[in-house]
C-alpha cells in the first residue's frame, strides 16, 4: 500500500484531530530535535560547511521556535471563530471551523535543509494532518538525519520521512495527497503544481527569484553594509531571500563598495577560503554554474575559488549590464552585482519589468522614498533597513508572489495554510421566511431593497 493511502486510513480514525495529542506529538518531536542536535550540526557541516552557530540560528533554533509557538497557540488557533450573522438569519449563528486537510506532502530543499523541511512539517502536524516529508537528496547527510529523527519519533502512518532523488519525488507526486508544500526552484515548482492539478490538490510553493536591495544616499553606510554583507553572504549566498543584486545611489557608491569590502574582511578574514564561518557551495555542479556567471564580468573584489573545498570567495561585480547572464537568473551564491541609480523611478521601473521577487530590501531614512518603493513595487516580503530578518518572526507570513511563490507560512500562517476553513451557519427554527419560497409573491424590486438590509 502506498504511503498516502496508509496515512489516509490513519487520519480517518480521527487520532490527529485531538488537540492535546497534537501538542504531545510536538513536544515529543522537540525532544528528538534536542537529542540529535549534535548529529544535525555534523550533517550540516558535512553537506554545506555550516558551523554550529549558523546551524542553530538558521536551522535548529528556527524549528524549535516554531514548535514552541505552535504548542502555545494550537488550542487558541483550533477553536471555531465566531463571525457576524446577517439580519436575514436573525436568531442564528455563524462560525468558521479550522479543520485539517488530511494527508500532506512536504518536499524540502537543500540550502536550509533542516528548517525548510521541518518548519512546514510542524505547521502541518499542529493543524492536525498526517505528513510525508521528502528531504532533498542534494544534502544527503542532512536527509539521513531528518529521516532518523522523524522515523524514530513518529509512526509512519502518522508522520513519515521518505528519502530519495527525482524518481522518489515523482512517485510521491503521483499519489493522492490532500495538500502539497514545496520549497525549491521556480521550474520544479511548475512541475509540482502540474502534478498536483491532476488530483485538484492545493499547493504552497516557496520558490525564489532575484531579490533587489536598494541603498539610498541618506543612510549610515557602515551599518547598512554590515547588514547587507551578512544577508548576502550567509550560507555562501545560497539563500532564497538573499539580496541578489544591489542598487546603490551614485553619490555613495564608492564609499559603499569600500565598506562592503571592509565588512567581508571583518566577517571572514582576509581569506574566506580558509574561514570556518564561511560556508561552501553545495555541489560541484552549482560551483561550476557560479563560476560561469562571473567569467566575463568586471570583478572588483573577490572571485577566488577552491574546487577542492567547493568555496568561492565573496565577489563584487561592477558595471554589470542588465542583459548579462547574471542578471537573468537567481544567483544563489556569494556574488554581488552592483548597479547605480540617480532616480528611484529608474529602480522601480527596473524591478517591475522583471518577475516579482521573493524579498525586497530598501535602506533609507527618507519616509517618502520608502513609501514610494512599497507602493510602486510588488514582492513576497519587504525588509526596511535590514536583510533576511523579516522571515524570522512568527507574526509575519513568509511567502512569494507571482514567479516567486504561491501561499505563505510561519507561525499562525502555517496553521492556516494546512487548515481548511469550514464555514458553518446554524439557522434558528422558531420561524420561517416564507417570502423566499415559490410561488414568489413579491417583486424583484422589493427583494433588492430587502437584501440591502437583510444581508448586512
């Protein structure tokens, strides 16, 4: 029997609908995460060269915080929510009941393999679903530890981890799930959505894109460069919300470049190739792709690499053409193209001609300029005078728009994503509104006037 059918039979028994049982299962999972914490750090080191500090702050801690949020919030989030009842149904009541979809497939990715596989899983469990997690085979050591944690914590008919490559993903997508959550590239996202459509399965797609970073001339350049360098070169740039390219005001461009270089040296010493705090590229294929992007570009800093270590130093590019290859695809590496602007109209026009990004960053003290960028551009999320950190709060939904994604999650939004909102109207039984039944005895004009009052 295929895993989706096994889990559907378990779901139909109703065990996952018990709120106290969901809390108990999340508490048990939290203990498993803590138990295998050192193994997680080792796997992250082996696959991505991540140090334990990055492993906690961007992976383990992220998952544990999501678990804690859900444990504290499930009872409140699971309660029926009363809503207004129109005058037409006087004496009745209305509410919205969140109910689990049933069986959920979570397909994770490799760049933050713990966080991006397990945070949606936590949300799906909290909402009362059965879950199948398929980690990325590109980070094989992390995939193994995810499987070990999940399969030692849960019954497979409740939560299961299925390892494997493309064929495994295809087999899972051919099964009937009630919800699919995918994190990865836009091209594969289209395939996932096409597969889901065959069964009319709803999806959340967390994709990516070229997230711009706008730097106005009125900022504290040192502080801005520190936050931008941190956000861009974290995980060696292999972050879906990393600032992909920089738009800096022409008046401060030279000073900004100098400060970015200073921050790189401050963070990763004079030789990032030997720095343990600087991650490596996940595979030789991605390593070669990144080198091909900078081959014919004007490198003003960095550009060094080590095939043996699969590392590329933080690299700054100047005088980049908007038609160059590096401006046509998501970089997903430690390469920073720098463009200049004089007028914000140029920037917003540039951004709007391209697919909507997953994130947009603006550094400015000018409220009018910030407002202009917010109102004239569209993106999954925005961070003002910072990078990345807008995804860290459980009180803001994280997700894309257009080519950068469909749907969102984190905190309350995770619970809502994996819950169907069932509408319930309870009518009174003391009287009946005879006018609505045939044969109709009032005019359409009377009904028009009545509806204006009765349905509000």
